[in-house]
């Protein structure tokens, strides 16, 4: 019995270890970062050229070194991308990442996980689309690579809420990939680990009570 428990724990430890070198974090634009100069009406670098010179895989992150004068919009919808605007976009294919403040020029680092294979589009919708039209946009083709790590392959656990009274419908957990803000991703992987441990404990108790 003890051996069985040890085996289960070892298998679980191996399964939750993420291969360290499998994923890459790309700083968007390289040293130039994700900036727009409103005086010269230009972006800090040619982002399309930057993107064309990289290979992107599931589980990689795009790290936007920027400030609150720019936004980061991720979309899977080419029409939204071409329009430089989120006004008509659908909730399920377009995500705006923001640092949660409205001060101009405040430094921000925004990490966006790549969770969907195929074309992913990025732009800043600040200045009513002018930034985007003037070069603050690019597209990438995300390849499969080794696939998503466990920390990104499931939606974040729903926040704890008081159980509803008997008979009331519960809100289903969100299944939107990549829709959470960057800050949530640490919590996401912790949540997954906690769930694993709970599952293992339940399994062990189940086996114990069986015997
Ligand atoms: C990549 O960025 C994510 C999100 O900030 C972070 O959790 C992860 O540790 C980073 N990975 C590497 C290899 O720096
Ligand atoms: C924008 O460009 C002008 C002219 O090159 C420069 O003087 C100014 O410092 C730049 N502004 C920012 C915020 O980088
Ligand atoms: C990116 O560009 C640099 C310099 O222009 C070049 O040395 C490098 O091989 C390129 N990398 C890829 C993946 O194309
Ligand atoms: C893409 O977004 C546009 C609005 O920008 C919307 O009208 C269209 O239905 C979307 N396409 C898909 C395939 O969801
Ligand atoms: C978003 O929803 C629309 C209609 O509800 C659907 O046609 C489209 O395929 C969905 N897009 C994605 C990326 O899930
Ligand atoms: C941010 O934008 C404001 C208004 O356009 C401008 O005055 C300021 O110089 C910008 N700051 C930076 C750091 O780009
Ligand atoms: C910047 O470029 C846009 C065109 O996208 C133009 O409408 C706008 O007047 C320009 N602004 C400046 C300050 O040159």
C-alpha cells in the first residue's frame, strides 16, 4: 500500500515538472520595445520585420516592454486586426491586455502567452487607431512546438464563491483561452497544482477506505 502511494506521488511529480528549455519568452521589438512616438508619428521599430525573424510556438510568451501610452490587443480575427479597432470585435477572439492604470507614460511589462496555433494578430488601439496605422501592429504564425505546458492548457480556476443555495444554477467556469490578464498566470499554474494535489489525496483516501 505504501509503495502504491509513493508511486502515485512520483508519477504526479514527474507529470507536473515542466521542461525548462521548451518555451521561449520574446521581447517584442527587441531592445526597442513596444513604443509609439506621437511627435514623429512612428513606432519604435518595424514590428513586422521583427516578427518575421522569429519562430513562435505554443507556450511561448510575447513580452511587451512598453508604457501606458500604448495598448496591447491580441486577436485571432484578421478583420479586427485590419480595422485597427476593437469597436466591433467579438469577446471570444479579441483580448485587450492592460496594466490597470490610466496614467500616461507609466512603465509596463505585459506578458502574453501563445495559446492558440495559427495566425495571431497584435496591435495597439491607442490614439483612435493612429498608432496601429503607423506601425504598431504585427502578425505571427504560432506553431505547435511541444504543445502547451499544463499551466496554460486549462482555464484558470474560477474564483472562490459562496456555494449558491440549493437548486440555483451555477455560473460555468470561463473557457476563453488566453483571455485572462497576465497577472493571473502565476495563480493559474498554482491553481492547477493545488487541484492535482487534491486529486491525489482523494485518490489515496479512496484506496485506503477500499482496503
Ligand atoms: C516567461 O514569462 C512568463 C510570464 O511572465 C513567466 O512566468 C516565465 O517564467 C517566463 N519564462 C522564462 C523562461 O523566462
Ligand atoms: C519622439 O521623437 C522626438 C524626435 O526624435 C524626440 O525628441 C522625443 O524625445 C521622442 N519622444 C519620446 C517619448 O521618445
Ligand atoms: C534574424 O536576423 C539576424 C540579423 O539580421 C540573423 O542573424 C538571424 O539569423 C535571423 N534569425 C532568424 C530566425 O531568421
Ligand atoms: C471578426 O470580427 C468582425 C468585427 O471586427 C466580425 O464582424 C466578424 O464576425 C468576426 N469574424 C469571425 C470569424 O468571428
Ligand atoms: C466566436 O463566436 C462566434 C459566434 O458566436 C463564432 O462564429 C466564432 O467561431 C467564435 N470564434 C472563436 C475563435 O471561438
Ligand atoms: C505619453 O503620451 C503623452 C500624450 O501624448 C505625451 O505627452 C508623453 O510624452 C508620452 N510619454 C511617453 C513616455 O511616451
Ligand atoms: C500621424 O499619421 C496619421 C495617419 O495615420 C495622420 O492622420 C496624423 O495626422 C499624423 N499625426 C502627426 C502628428 O503627424
